[in-house]
C-alpha cells in the first residue's frame, strides 16, 4: 500500500528526446542493434548481445543499456556475440558510436 502523500516518480525520459527502444531476442534476452561497415562494405548488421573492442585505454565491452559512448578503436579484433554465434571482425582503424541501444562501427577511418 502506498502513502497518498508519496508522489510517484515520473517515467524516465529519453536522452536528447530520442526514444529508447527495447530489443530482445526470441527468448527475451536483451540485445542491441549493431552495424559494422566501411564505405563500400557491410561487415555485420543485426542484433547482438555484446560488442567487445579495444581502444587506447584498453579492452572494453558494450552491453544493452550502455550509456552513450564514442571512441576510436585500436587495431584489434571486434567481437560480436550475436543470436547466431560469435562474429570476429579484424579492426585496423575504426570509430565506435553507442547511442540509444544502437552500436555503429565505421571501419577504415
């Protein structure tokens, strides 16, 4: 039972007016929309449970509900855990951008 004097908190508001879209696989596990591409090639486009990468600070993971994030990737392997299994993409230079349950990696920059 709630106290009538206790206000109900307002619903969370999206960042920058952008709606947060909840992505889930067939089993209800949270996913994110991921696109990895270069000017003339798409390496991967689809859902992923996680993205593992390396920048100048070190290795890191991006999971669903990650805060907005932007960085240059160091030469390494980009590892995507997807509903269809693990995908490994070799990175020489790339820009990674996370925003609103979407990860975009622009290769060869």
